[in-house]
C-alpha cells in the first residue's frame, strides 16, 4: 500500500540572527511531529532552512568587508550546526540563495506577471536613507524615526511590481470557511478571518532600493521583495519547478509551522499567491506562541537571549526538547526559565521515567536472571491490575494520537507521563520483592512481564520527543533496531518474553538543586549572553592576520557618519588612514597619542567615502546603550610597528 504523504516545514530563519530558543522551539516541534508521523507509517518530508536575502544581510556583509554571498555561506552554518546538536531529522535544508530556489521564484514571478496578476505601479512608504530600508508604521520609533538607527524617516516613492492579492481574497475566505483546520489554533483562525474580511491590499513584491535579492526576469533593476522570495521556498524544496512528481506527492499534504508573528504572511499572502498560481493552499498553518525569558521579552540588548547550544550542552538535547514542548500548551505564550527546566528534569525525566526503567530492569535481573519472563498478562484470565495497566497503555496510545492531530504536544506528553506514573504505581501496588520473598513465582512472572511491556510501549511513545534516550531505553530493554524504526500501530501487548535485558544505566542524572543554584544562578545572566563562536582555525589561519603596534596621530570626524572616526596612525615605517567605529566611546583627545594594536593586512575598504587601511583592535561588551569598548594597548614601551603574535 502506498504510504500517506506528510510534508511539514519550519519558517526559514533569517540567517543573520543567532539561533535562539524561539528557532529551536519551532524546529523541535516539527521534528517531533515528523518522527511521530514516520512511526505512524507516513512518507514524511521535513524541511527547514535559511532566509538569506535582504537589506540586513547586505549591510552586515558591507560592514564586515565581505560579499553578501560570502557572509551567508559562513553564517547559515550556525543553524545547520544547531539542528545537528538538537537531533533534528530534517530531510532537506533550503537556502534562498540556492539556484533551485532562484529559478523557482523567477518562474513563479513570470507566471503571475504573464497572467496579469503582477503589475507595475509605485510603492510609497516611510524610508530610512542610511539603513536603506522601508519601515512599517507599526515598527517606527517615536516621531517617525528608524527603529534601528534612530534617525528621521522620509517618505519615499519608487517604482514597484504589485501582486494582485485582493483578487483572490473571496476565494480564500470561502476555502477557510470550509476548512477550519486551515489555520490552527482557533484563535489564529479567527484573527485571520477577520483580517481577510477587512481590506486586503495588493502587495508590493519588488524593490529597486535593494541589491541583495533575486533579480526580476526582464527588469533587473528590480529585485524580488524578501517575503515573496522567502515564502516560495516551501514549494521550491519539493520540486515545484524541477520535479512535478515530487511536488504532486508532497504538496497536497503540506503543513507550515510558524510563530504567531508571521501568520499574515503564511495564512493570507502565501495562500493568495498559491490560489493565483492554481496550486493547493496548505492543509494547515499551525501558529505557536511566543517565548519570553524569566518574564521578559528576549533581546540582544537585554542579554537574556537563551542559547540553545548552551542548554543542550548543560542539560542534554533530549531534556531541552522535552521541556520546551511539555512546559507550555502549544499555541500559548511561554516563559523560559532554567530553574523550571532543572525542575522538570528531576521530576519527569529522572524520577518518573528514569526510575521506572531502573527499578524494572533491576528486578528482572534480580528475580529472573535478566531474562523477561513469559507471564500471563494479556489474556482474559489475567490479573485485573495487569489488565488495567494494559488498558491504560492502549488508551494512552489513542489519546496521544488524538493530541498529535491537533499539534497538542503538551497534552500528548501528559498522556504518556500519566501512563508512566501508572507503571510506577503498579510497582508499589504489586510489590515484586514481596512476591519473590513469598515464592509467588507465577504472579511475579506476570508482574515483571507487564512492567517490561509498559517500558517497551513507553519507549515508543517518547521516541519522537526524546529520541536519544528512547534509543537507550530500547537498548537496555534488549530490543533490536531502534524505536523510531518501529511502527506504532504494530505494537502488540505481551511481546518481549525471553529477551535478555541489558544493564540498567542512568538515563537522566538527577540535578542536585542546591549545588545547581550555587553554580548556575549567580552567573545565569552573564551566561545567557550569546557567545558567537567563529569556526576553528589552525595556527596558519591565525598567523595570516598581521597585527602591529601603532600610534594614533590624528582623529577627525566623518561628517556623514554617526559612528566612525577617521584616524591617522603611525606604524613607524609608514602612516595610514583607518576608519574606526569608536566615535561613541572616545573623544578625539582621548585617542590622539595613544599606542594601539591594529590589523595591517586587511584589504582596503571604503567607508562613508573614506578609504580605510586596517583595523584597530578593541574589546566590546553589552549592546545598544549599555555597550562598552576598551582598546587593546601594549602594556610596555615597545617600538612602533612591532608585530603582535
Ligand atoms: O521571520 N518565541 O525569520 P526569523 C517563539 N525569515 N518562537 C520564536 C521566537 C520566540 N521568542 N522568536 C523566533 C522570519 N521564533 C522569516 C521567515 S518564512 C517564509 C520566513 C521562531 O528568523 C518562530 O517560528 O525571524 C518565528 O515565526 C520564527 O522564529 C521567525 O524567525
């Protein structure tokens, strides 16, 4: 029988952001669903990727003296690395700078243009000239200023292509009226319906002010607006242009998981584009809530951005995955706290699941020589307690399935943990040690076999959530293969007799909370600052950077720049001009005459019209208003031009 297709996507993340728990959350949720649907026997396609065009990337690349392509090639790796660390099982990773995507975007654009659904007009909006970007009314600072640089915005008008979104609105409303699962959960559905019933304007889909984007075929002074470009990734990756067969297979089964911040793009603009193209709209867009941290909005300037790499390193990927999905009802906003994470590790993972495994394996070793006995656990003549436990397992499977169809991860986990708790209670009720002492061999066999089955089923149920630990449980139970390659529907209660179990190993070590508080709490704030690591280099890579001692001779303002100074520096053997972004931290007289360290072999680059020939070294901490900068200076008299190693 042909497998049912299931195609699930994460948003493609802005590549210039450092991955944080928000990104991890969406991706973990998709991963759990993918793993679950594979275990249900579906042909799953799971896509994630990076959104790599746009003004911010262009500006960041310029600031680093790189081409935008070089920059995105380098930094998109942050996401790939994180998905490895978090055990994400995506089948594909798309980048919007890939050729397959550029061609698909251009083909869609052309088709819509040819059929008259894209037309030329004028775009008018509030624009920040230095940042070269439009700012929506909702995102402006006070007095119409740029939220990034704080400078006044101007109105700007440019030629632009427009997508005739309004034309397809009635069709989309009719679709959603018949398909209530088109937007989940219901609160977001209602939000989208009321938006659609208001005024949906035609959408500007090109820019002439931006260079780093996909050129519009036949009119190359325009590039495709980033959102129009980005949304198409979902279709590109399953062969919209290149593989009609693949597209046919997966597209009708597509689900997009997104944060609530981007539902208009996904539930309005994208389906309108698809309707215009004559392609199915997504089966569902599932919007989840927003994470704050210790009650506050996450932001780089507050330094409270939670680094998922760090969480996985400290607590393990599985514990982090479990916590994110268990802590908050999917769809609601949530507050992340490491204290709550540590608490759940101890209670749910170490106590409930860990203890059930440990106690059971230990008893099979002690009372049955490590071999699962063949007990009478399933039949009508079975003990009522055993039968009740079996029924509780069967009902957990059904309730988990129901919860998963509505993406209610926390509910599914509650059902699974309810079953695990029932297993622990069963040990206390049956007291196998007493049965052993009293020589009640028959009963003991049934009890041990029943407990083994509770664990075998639990391993399958937890596998999508905590895949690594589930595999460990599976191995300790002496089962062949991996739980993730099993089909959930094939589970039959009463199997496993005669299997030799492995040694019990601690799955989740308990955290000593007293010690943890001493170790973690004082530095929590510092630690939570994201450290952006560069890729490892060898000594040759380091030697390639030529650094020398120099002296600042003269400091001048650059009229066009708020941040830069023009410095004249003396290296002993020559004088150079350098532009340095330290204006906000030093007065000219604090710099003139100082000895500093500089990189001397950087390629010259032009900043605000001034050619810069090197870079002075400084350390910086904090962000925004609290940013501090310290110059790196030689601590003893040493000739100008001396090399720094
Ligand atoms: O919007 N809580 O990319 P992005 C929960 N490139 N989820 C969060 C979160 C938080 N605090 N912060 C981020 C973009 N997310 C576009 C998408 S798709 C065609 C283009 C998650 O890097 C959440 O899934 O800003 C949100 O929708 C996404 O990251 C935004 O990622």
